[in-house]
C-alpha cells in the first residue's frame, strides 16, 4: 500500500462521503440515551455505538500516522467541536445529514488511515471538526429532557478522548514499516466496517 498525495487521498475521501450519504439509512447506534442522567452514563455511551467508536479510534490512528502537532490538535478538535455540536443538538438547532454524515466519517477516516494521508494540520483539523459536529449533534439532539446534560457531556468527552488515545497508542507502538502497514490495515477495516454499517 503506497502512500498517496494529500489531494488524491482527499478526493478519495470526498467520493466516499458522497457514496455513503447516498447509501446510508438512519444509523442505529444512538440508543440508550433514555438513561443519560449522569457522568457515568455519558462515559459509557461512546463504547456502545460502533460508528462512534470506530471514528474516534480512527482519529487517533490518523493523528499518530501524521505525528507532530496533529497528535494533539486533531483529537482536541474532535472533542471540542463535538461538545459544540452537542450543545446545538440540545438547543434544537438543525444540522443537515447528521446520520449519513456520521457513517461517512467512519468510511472517510478509515480511508485516510489506510492511505496514510498527510494533510496540513489545519486542514485535517477542519475535516475532523466537521465530523465531530455531527457526532456531537446526534447525541445532543436525542438527550431526554430530564438528562443531566453537563455531567453527561463531561463523561462523553473523557471517553472520547480515551478512544482517541487508544488510536494514538496503537500508532505509536506500531514502529517501523511493518507496524505502519498494520495501522493502515486497521484503517481498511474501519472503512469496511463503515461501509457495512451504511448498507444494513
């Protein structure tokens, strides 16, 4: 698997967005929110939705492959904008294509890991932030009225950061050419899982 140029990888990713938006129905991972009344429930929820888990780990894998400022800037962009998206959802602010966009994020992030795409830190952060807005909005919009939104969000954010850290850790431990290929193979699995979720 040879590395591609940033523009080639970005074009592939954008094509995947179009395909997955066209194929996707409603995602099925946003369940269990009727119990979103505590920090613990917020912390537990990211581990229960495959689409969210895959996207969050993929952010860490991709940041780990890029190194430098991406190691902290990309996970921070995801967590920060996810919280903003959650606030928009709680406030009833509509955001288009949330569910298809979430599925697209899994496919695109998987492809970016697979191709070991190297983007400028700001451009990568912007792409990640766009996906994070959708992930956050989906959960904010579905919170029940009795939810403890602030403590739930804190738990959710910490769990998200841990999932990013898992991806970063795997990328860090996978040294050398063989390890890098293994990380990119994990990206292929993430993208394939995203495609599977989009067609079920």
